């Protein structure tokens, strides 16, 4: 999920191709680094579990400290909780 998965990776590639600076978030450090290598100097990677709210808050603070407030956030990693099952 995140920038490591099919949709997230495709979105990140399109943004990078358009010249955007992109913070890549997902579980797989190697997959994030492979994607980051497509645009050195315009990417930052953050291997983090999106279901860990404390880790996500820390990642967001680091990303904002590094690059300022983002122009766009794509939240495409699926996390479900607190739902009753049938």
C-alpha cells in the first residue's frame, strides 16, 4: 500500500514525471528507494506503517520540517478499523 502499491506507485510516478517533489510513504523501504531513485533530489522516503498513528504523526512532522506544507496529499493506503462485521 502507499507509494509501494500499484495505484500509489503509479500516482507517484506521474507526479515525478511532472516534476513534482514527492514524499514517498509505505512499508517497503526497498520499493520506496527504487521509486525515489527515479528523481534524485526531488524525493524523500518514509517507510512507515500507516496504521501506526504515532509513526504517521512523526513522519508528517519530518516531511513538513524538510519541505514545508505540501501542496497535495494522496492518502491511498487502506486501513480499516472499528467496523462491525456481518
